């Protein structure tokens, strides 16, 4: 009885002193992906609201602008953006940003857009994510075409850079891993130059600097890549600098579907790297690959690399616990290193790393002992691809058009 009275007295005392014990709630974020607002001017593009969706109604020229990327880590662009087949020209960024591109940080979907003649060039000492389209995206990116140049000097941190995206990253799922769906980076085209000097780790790809649990398919890349890491490692690929597809590893029974894949991509690249104090992972398709499921890709590359320890291949630089199959590579490696691992396909492999039904063409004598060497005449013959790889004619014709 005394205990009950004590609680009542204390309660009255706190109430009289103005103590209010109320539960606060956070207003839900309302994201509109059903209604698309029209963009007709540069000013309208600059003023977009980050939780709404937009459609471009005509070409825009950003020639007179020092562009401020749309969306940040704390306030990402969460709506959808439909380019509607139009182009945005002369995007220019010379000021430093952690997330740099037309967009900075994106959680929504972007499609059907051309970004023409972009230039991103700045010096920083912060971790940096940079791409012509966006620094980081966890949404779908489909049918985006772009050409331009990225030049970053990072004096104190890591750098993630790709002509399309600095990083593609999807790691959200509702309670159960079986519900996980990767974001799709599909049917995009990128052409341009990347020149990166990074004090720390460099993740650089012709399309994406780092891909994390994303599906990357049907993309076409032509890239010239020059990367230097002063004190740390480089991860450089004609398509992707570093690829990780392992969020579903160990959950094959629950999910049953293999959809975190890198497939049906074409990458033409010239790669020069220097990493004198640490490791270099350099590949014509992917620099460093972990838990990847990669198939039906084509890569042509010329790699010149110097470093303390280098793993380099015309397909993948270093590979962990992955399956790579039904791909074609061609090119050459020129490598200077005290600790060197190189191959026509995968420079160095660990764990259960599989290479199946893949082919290479190269004048490099170092590769003469490897399996499935073909000649250029084979690669110019569409019948060879359909017979050995069952590739579609449209995909084959894109490759032959570039080889000729």
C-alpha cells in the first residue's frame, strides 16, 4: 500500500513540475514516383524537389553553369528521373564534392537520358564518389548514354570513379534475405576518359568504380583509364573497378534465383596504372571480383601497369569465390612488378573460383599455353559466336563493328 501511494505522489509531483512524458513520432517521408513533373529549363532542373519525380521535355545546355550535384548522402534524390530521350550537355564540375555528377546521391531510378560532353575536374582530400551520372546510386539506371572526362586528384583519401557511376550499391532488404532484389544497371553506354590520382585506394571502372550487390547487364563502354595510387592499392577494370555480389552468399536455398550478375556487357579499354607501395588489381572487365556471377561478356583491353604486387588479366585482375563463364577477351598486358600474377583470363584466383567456356585472342606469347585461344578471324565471324556461345546477333554485331 505504501509503495502504491509513493508512486502516485511521485507521479503528481512530476506532473506539477511540468514533466511531460509523451511519445514522439517521425513524419514518414512521402516519395512520389507516380506523378512526373515536367522539366523544360535549366532553372527547373536545378530546383527539383528530392522526393518527387520528373520527366525531361527538351534538351538542356549547362554551358554557363558550375553544376551543383542533385542530392546528397543525407538528402538523396529519391524520386524517379525520366530523360525521355533528351540530352543534357556541357555538365561542368570544378568544385569538390563527396558525391559528384549530374546527381550526387540517388535512391530512385534514372532512365532514357543522354549526358553529352561532361567534364568533372577537381582536387580534394576527402573520400570521393564521382560519375558522369551520379556519385552513388542504389536505384536502377537504364538506357543512359554519356560521354565526357573525369579528372580527380585526391590527396588524402579513397576515390570511387566511373564514367557512369562512382558506386552502385544496393544492400537493403526487408527482414529476410530472400526478399533482396539488386538494383539494375542496364543497357547504358559510356565513352570517355578517367584520370585519377588517389592518395589511398582507387576504385575505377569504365562504367562503375565499385559495384556492390548490383545487376550489371547489357552495357557498352569505351574508356581510356589512367590511375595512380600514391600509398595504397588500385582496383581498375574496363567495366568495373571492384565488383562484389555476395549479399546472398549462403542463402541460395532461400532465394533460388541468381540475379546479382554481371552479364552481356561489352568493354573496350586502354588502362594505365601505377601503385608502387601496394597491390594493383587490373582487368579488362573487372579489376577485383568477389562472389561474382559473371557470364557472356566481351572485353578488349591494353593494360600497362607498374606496382609492388600486381594481379592482372584480360578478364579479371583478382577473383574470389566466383563463377566466370561464356566470355571472350582480347588484348595484351605490359606489367612491371616484383610480385606478378597474370593470365589471359584471371590474374589470380582464390577459393572456389571457376572459369568455364571462355576464349581469348592475343599476340602475347605469355598466354600461348592457355586454353581456348582463337584468332581475330574467328572474332570477326558472327557464326563463331553463335556456335560457341549462343550469343544474340545484335550483341555480336556491336562487337564486330568495333573490331573492324
